[in-house]
C-alpha cells in the first residue's frame, strides 16, 4: 500500500483527486486489517484450518464458510458455520449448516433460547427451509 500511496503523491493528478485516492487507500487498509482480525478470531475460537471466507460479521456473530473438495465430507455438504458472543466470550456453534438461513436460526437458538430447544427445527418447518439442501 505504501508504494501505491507514493505513486498517488508523485502523480500529476489535481490535489482533490489525490486526496480522494488517499482516502480510498486508507479505508482499504483499515478494512483489510479488520478482515485479518476477524479471520484470526474465527480460527482461534472455532479451531478451523480450512476457513474459506467470512460471510457476515458484526459485534455479536460471525458467519463463515469452510472449504473442502471431497464431496463426501461434511465440510462440502454443510459449509456454513458461526461463532457468537455470549457473556463477553466468543463461542462456536457445534452445528454445521447447508445455508446461511439455517446458520442464522441455529445462532438465534444457541444465543437466546439455549441448547436442545428445537427452536431452529420448528422455525425451519414453519419457514419451509429444507435442512438437507
């Protein structure tokens, strides 16, 4: 990024455009650092080595996907996972999910209702979500 900032500064662009481009590079650096911190948090809490991408993150929950090339592997069939903040501690859900919809319902169940409440099961039935696809 420093090379890019030097190129911007040495260019013949008007100062307005230089400032605009500098702002873009600064925000890009900040976003890259934030993504790095989120990935490290997921790898630390969930103990995953095959993290593919962060699908959604906020202050309470992070949804992510894992990758696998083996079609018979759980990671291939159910790639969506999550970690959530409860009582100022990050926890991982032990449930693997085929879609972000199912992962969100599992997160709501684990965080707000509790284990073995079957909230997500009944919510999927009501919403017509097939947990196998």
